[in-house]
């Protein structure tokens, strides 16, 4: 019987977990073993999914004579992951009464189980998976295989995400929800967070001045440097009324073109004054944390970015990276310069 890809996945050693139970180990100790696995498994399993995508896209692998073997390979992969998903759920349900389990883990498992069963929200991928399940010979059609495989190592564009990408994201999310709560606890010792929530921002347009064009604007008086925009705010402003610094990458990855705008959130469609740039915010929801420091020094905004992002990952909430990825510093007490006590907000794009 053909075995390919399945031996390469790093799965939980459930025999070891059962052994820990028989030894009388605490729920916390057993859960820690799952957390340890998640750190190691994330990178290794992502690479296996990427190789799976590459194999599906290789035309030479999908001639008619290879179809029976290839069907067996894919069936084995899905069966392996489904079995592991079921074992995860049983184990976590046993541990749940102790209070050690992050509730977001169950949501991650639900997404993975639905995907493995071929039940997806994405109609384009759902149609391709349904065709494959009904008649595997459609996998000879490259257009179908492109949707099943997606792009190795992910994709910049949502329209290029495939079934294998989706499953990889689900397994990655499971890993995040297992170990990110521990990372979040460490952030709490470095930076003071007053509150955190997911908010509805609606359809909005951010209008401001690009720091690449106006490099001195961050040190200038906003009332003077953004006077034309400030005069419009009584009519076009939003619930996020404070001055902000919004960053995005034009829908690309973080190592691609960068845009930083100092300005304000405005209603969708607000006219853009001469000399200003704008960004039609692609998400209608955002994670929002409020942070405070008795002595602002160093990269406090960088720490807020890490804390906010990692909380989102711990909650199992989707960050639409890269196509709809953006962040914003919210200057609740005005643009801060120098050192001393300061309080500010941080926004991070999400999809709920």
C-alpha cells in the first residue's frame, strides 16, 4: 500500500499522552505536552502541506495510470488528519473541566474537521472538492488541481488559496491556539494593557499624509499639518476620532512596499483633499487594545503590535494577511514625543 506524505507529518504521540494519564499526571502537565508539540509541529507540518501542493501541481504526476495510486495517497492524508483531529477533541474534552484548555482550540478543531470533511465556506474551493470526491478523474484537469493545491507556501491573493492551503491554515491555527496564550502571558509582564476587544469599524476610509512624502510630519503639529482634513472631521469623522498612524502594504506581504499614513478614519467615500493620500480599509472589524506606560521609552508601539497580534492568534481569530492586512496606532492623548507616561490604542485588522 502506497504511503507518501503521511509519515512526514509531526503528530501528537497519543500513546505517550495515554501513558501520562496512567501515571496520574495533572491536566496541566498533559496540556503542556500538547503545547510542546504545537511549537515543533507548526513549521514541520506547514512544509509537508507545501510539498503536497507542489505534488498536486506537477502535471507529470497526474497521468491516467497514476490516478488510483494518487487517490490512495490523498485519501491516506485526509484519513490521518481526521483521525488525529478526533483524538485531539477527545483528549481536550477530558482536560476541559480542569480549566487549562484555551476555548479557541475547539473552534480551530471545528474548522479543521469541517475542512477535512469537505465542508467549506469558500464556494470556489467547495465546488472543486465536491468534484474530486464524486469523480477522482477530474484531477487530471489542471484547473481543478490548481484549486485543490492552491499555492505552495501560501498566497498573496485570496483567489489563489486552495484546499491544501486551507487545511494547512487550519492546522496552523490549532497550533497557535495551543501555545499563543503562554506567549500572551509573557507580553503582560512587559507592557500594561488596559483592555482588549474586537470592534466593528464598518466601511471606512483612512485619509492622511504619507510619511514618505512628508518625512517631518510625525514631529509637526497635527492641527497645522493636517488642517484641511481636521476641518472636515465634524461631518466625515467616525467613532475612532483620535489622530492615528495607519500602516499597510498595498495587499502584499510585510517585506513588500510599505505605506504609513498619519491622519484620521473617515466615512467611506469621503473626498480626499489635495496633498493627501487615502486607504479604503478592507475589513469592517478590528482587534483593539488600549495600552499605557508610566515611562514611555523604547519601541512601545512595537510591543503593542506583538501583544495585539499574539492575542488575536491565541483567540483563533483570522488575520487576513496579506491581502487585507493593516494596523494603526491610535493616539488617545495626541501624538507622543519624548518620554514619560503615555496611553494609546492599537488596531489590528481581523475577520470574524
